[in-house]
């Protein structure tokens, strides 16, 4: 009876009046003390309003049901498939919608609708994965900004694959605290590629120089991720990271050597485990005796360049001599004394095949020297903020006066 009377009235009422009536009927359904018969009649009347030609009526329903836990499921699902300004109200806030409905909305919705889903306070890994897979650029950015979204590694990797050339998305994704070292490395690779393409396109560097500069910066960031992004005793984490680097083609001899010369022996052991297939305990034991035949056999089974065996032996000896600790991950900074010892070993070996390696080590040495100076300056500033740098003291008034008298 109620639905018939309502429909008869709605045929003559204006769109604004129908919208007000829809909102009132929806609130009565949710909050009034209706018996089962009246509630059923009200639900049927509300369902009929889904076919109302005026969006004002359907929007009134969406506004009332947007946050209601007891809203009729089928009405909310229908509103979620309506035009964007109506669907956005329930897509962003409705607790009635489950993962299946949200994933479907992402698949068929436009950019604004996808953004509404991405802004939900709590977003499951499945829905986040759907947004990462098919979401528009603005929806992907909104997803990365949503701290309540459960962003699984595969979803983050997919975002990087699709939007790796977008600096804003890379930045926001990198600011999240729930992304692991693999995702951070993928961000580094994407950033390195974007920078290389940019400087080459601007003709600021030759392609060869750009590849070298960006490649070495990428390797340095990779070692930093391994040192800072993983706990000092996280051997399994280092092995997973090494396996990831191997799968992406970034576990190179230069990277392994850089990690070792930074004191990260765990990453070196993890790389040998991944490349040789040997057990971690076996690898760790052989690495502790780098001069033995067992280590030489392990090195060969890992497929590393045979001319570099003596270099890695010298690097391991330098790590032990420096007291870095065989179990430490070290830091991202190269150690200059270790590099000098390895360069000496290269000189003793000789041969044209080590020419490129020596050039690489000299670049490592220059990088380490600059890092040492930066560290000293930072420590000096922290210890005595009032202390003047050397060049300020040399340029002091007293010294200027003495210089003037000598010149006279």
C-alpha cells in the first residue's frame, strides 16, 4: 500500500520534492522503529527510486546510505554503478560494499570513481592490487597517498611498472613506510632510468657517460637499501634481496664488490648463496677462509669472473683487518683503506683484463675520499657549531692584515 501511494504521489511531484521524500524515507528505513511489514514496504519504495530519471533523487539516497551499516545491500550496489558524482558517495565510504563490489567498481569505473575507492580509510590488498593493475594515474597516486591501504609488494611493483616515469608517484610511493627493499630498489631503478633518459635527451651527457653515472648511483643506492632497509642480523632478508637482484639482472660483479668494500659481508654471502646454490652455512664457513681452495671452488661455482678471485680475496682480508665484523651489513659508504688494499692486489696481479676493474676501483676510491671529507665536516659541525671551517680561519682579519704587510 505504501509503495503504491508513494509512486502515485511521485508522478506529480517535482524532482526536488522527490529528492527530499527519498532522503526522509531512507532515514526512516534506517532509524525509525518500523515493523517487518513496513520495513519491507519502505525497502521496495526505495528500490523503485533507483529508476527515478532525476539524479537528485538517487543522490539523496546515496548521501543517506553512504555511511550506513544497515543500508540495503542491493541499493548501495546499484548506486555504486550510477554516474560518478552519485557513485563516489558510496564508493568512498560505504561499509556495505565488499572487496568483490569494489574490485568490480575499479574495473568498470572512470578515474573519479577509482579515486574514490582509493581514498577509502581501509583498503584491502586485493582492492589495492586491482587499482594498481587498472587504475588511472590519479587513482594510482591517491592509492599511494592512502596510509590505510594495504599495499602488497606485487601491487607496488605493478605501480612502478606502469608509472615508473612519473616523478610524483615515485616520490609518494617512496615515502610509504610499508614498502620493502625490493620495492625501494625498483623505485631506484625507475628513477635512474628517468634521469638517464632526461640528461641524454637534453644532450647534457653522452649516452655512455649517462649510463655509467646513473648506474653507479643506482648501485650505491642498492647497497644503501641493503644496509639501512634490512636489520643488521637479517640474513634471510639479505638472501631474499639478493635473489630479487638476481631475478632482475642487477646482481653484478661490480655491485657485489661495492657491497663488500662497504663492509656488507652478509650481502656478499647472500649473493654467493644465490649464484652458487650452496647452503648459507656452507657459504659462511668458506667466506671466513677466503685464501683456501674451498672458497676458490665456491667462487667458481658462483660464476663470478675468474680474474677477480684475488680481488675478492683481498677485499675480504681488508674487511677482516678493518674489524668491520664478518656478520655486519656495514653501511652504504665505501671504505677507502679497503679499496687501497684491493688496488694494491690488482697491481700485483697485472694483466689487461684488470684495467677496467682498476678504473672502477679508482672511482670507488674518489667516492670514498669525498665521503670521508663530508663525514668529517658533519662531525665537526655537530661537535662545535661555532667552529669556523678551515678556509674561514685562513681568511680571518688577522691573517689578511699579515698578508697585506708582507705584500707591502
